[in-house]
């Protein structure tokens, strides 16, 4: 199964910095194992553009639409046998301690 793993900041990171994982090691290990298909760091929220259509009118806004303390800072497209494997993969991501990880399966419209 493929999952999108959103890597997010968090205003309340883990305060225990001992044994903090290295992102380069995490990326290399998961790339080599074939679990991580793609990933990237995103530009800051100030670089975002929000597009909406209301009553047939195009509304374009600079920056993110929602005001939030948590920000999506990156993503990884992963392939795992099931949700349990995806959770274990996310658990070892360095941002699981400094931020938060949201995992979403891709929708299967053929079911």
C-alpha cells in the first residue's frame, strides 16, 4: 500500500533530545529498503498560494489559508505492506519527536 506521510512542525516537541535520530540516516535506510519512494522539504508557509473558487470567482491568496501553529514542512511518499508498517516507519522519523507525522493512505476508488 502507498501512503502519504505529511511531516509537520509541532509547538510542543519532545524535550528528551537523547538518542535523537539523524534525518539523513532515516532517508538513506528507507530509500535503500525501497519503502520511501519520494520526499522533499517544502518552502515556508509564507511562500504558499491558496486557490479557491466561490460563486465562479477565482480567489487567490498569498500564504496559507488557515492560521495554525502546526505547519506541513515536508512529505514522504512511502510504500508499506500495511498501516502497521507505515506507523513503525513514521515512528522512527526524526520529526516524530520534534514535530508530528500524519499518515494517509491513497484512496482506492476501484473498491
